[in-house]
């Protein structure tokens, strides 16, 4: 029973450690998520959104 308790405590500590690290990384980065839509160019190709403002890229010439 004592070994099982130690294993459970270790697993809880591990999960808390991982959760703390993930939340710390997420708070220090400025993540930008753009919509996954696409713009159809006059030549029939498509371009997606990119950059911090999520603007469509230029159509190819």
C-alpha cells in the first residue's frame, strides 16, 4: 500500500509540474491564430492568411 501511495504522489507531482510548465510557456508567447480560409486569386490559385495581422498573402503574378 505504501508503494502505491508513493507512485500516486509522484504521478500527481509530475502532472502538476508539466501543467505549470505548459501554462508558463503559453503566457510568455504572443500566439496568433488565423482563420483557415483561403482567397482565390484571378489565376485560379489560392492563398492563405499569414502574419500577426492575419492578412492574405499576395496573389502570384
